[in-house]
C-alpha cells in the first residue's frame, strides 16, 4: 500500500517537473504576454482614456467627447482626412498594380533574371526612409536641385514641386511608392512561383494565351497575397510621417498634412495631448476595421 502511494507521489512529481506540467505553457507565453500588455494593450487603453480629457503635461480635465467634436469642426483636420484618403488610395492602388505587373512579367523567367529583378526593386526598401527623403529633398530643391535644373532646360522656369498645392501630394505619393513597392514585388513573385506547374501545362494544352494564363490562373490564385498587401499597405501608409515631415512639414498651406502629421503637431508642437489621443483613437479604429476582412478571409481558409 505504501509502495503504491510512493509511486503515485513520484509520478506526480515527475509530471510537474517535465513538459507535461500544465503551468509550463503559461511560462512559455508569459514573456510575450507581459510585453503585449505593457507595450500594446496598455497604450491603447491609455490612448482611449486620454482622448476624453483636455490635458497637457501638467493637468487633466475630463471633457467627454469634446475632443472628437472639436476635431470634426476643425478644417485642418478635415483637410488631413481628405489628404490621408487620397494618399492611402493612391499608394495602395499603385503598389498593387505595379507589383502585379512586374511579378507577372518575370515570374517564369530564368532564376538569375528573377533574382536580379527582386534585388533591384528591393534595394529602396532597405534604404532608410529618412535617407531617401533627404535625397529627394535635395533633388527637388527649387534653387539647385537636379529635377528643377532638368525642367528648367525643358522651358519650365521657377519649378517648385514641393511648394505647389497641386503637385505636392503627387510628389509625396511618388516618393513613398518608390520606397514601398519592392516588398509587394517580392511577395507576388514568391506567391506565383509556388503555384503548381500543372495549371499552366493544362492551360497551354488547351491553347490558352499568356494573357489568359495571367488573368485566369495567376491573378486569381494570388488573391490572398493581394488582400494581405492591401491591408498591410493601408495600415503602413496611415502611419507615414517621416516623408511629410522632411519634405514639406505639412505645407504649403496644409496641402500635404495627413492625420498622422496632424496628430504629431497636436501632441508635440501645440501640446494638445487630448486632441492628439482622439486622432490616434480614430486612426486605430480605421486600421482595425480595415483588418477585419483579412482576418475573416484567413479564417475561411483554415
């Protein structure tokens, strides 16, 4: 009897010493869970709380939804919403269209050629956005920049693209697009290379043209990659700040101010942390709503 009890105790001890210990799983996820609570969940909750207060770095006053009401009465904020929508739609459309075009053009070429294309387009992605913005700022300088010089030789005098209300957003979109499109091309090529060759062989036997193979096989089968790139790019573009800060500072006359730049100005220039928190909450809600279709699609695939 005693031997049976001792054996049972020994088994229990071994169970709690090994991987079978029911608490071991919690210990494995504990570091990630603590980091998530401290650096993601807490800032989100604190941001919601701050958006209900009129505050500076000294005192706080509860104002309810007044910060949100103020935002939608501020013409600069409404301008920032319009600029952000234009910015996001243009960047995502250009990135998806150009990424698909390049990937479908090279995916079935030789491995060396595909590697060269991938490396060429991915090079700007590895360059810091700060460095890239400084280079473009130099090139677009109206006094001694290369682009102003070339346009001057073509007969366009006193060209200042970053100081023009009409051209400033297209220029910022182009600079952001150049530094962003390489990642989409890499993912599209990887996705297309993974498609079974049987599909293309069967299409060739049926006499399908290259255009038909692209539109009927390639593009439909990379739809999950397109959805992923769309959502990731929307969220990334919503948060872009460096390009606007270094190239235009939101000007001229708020023509290039976005929601992220508006948030920065209120938080660190005007010291309106409550207004800045309200903008952050609105951006969080937009990003969350845009992410839901992706989660829904991935859930169906499982």
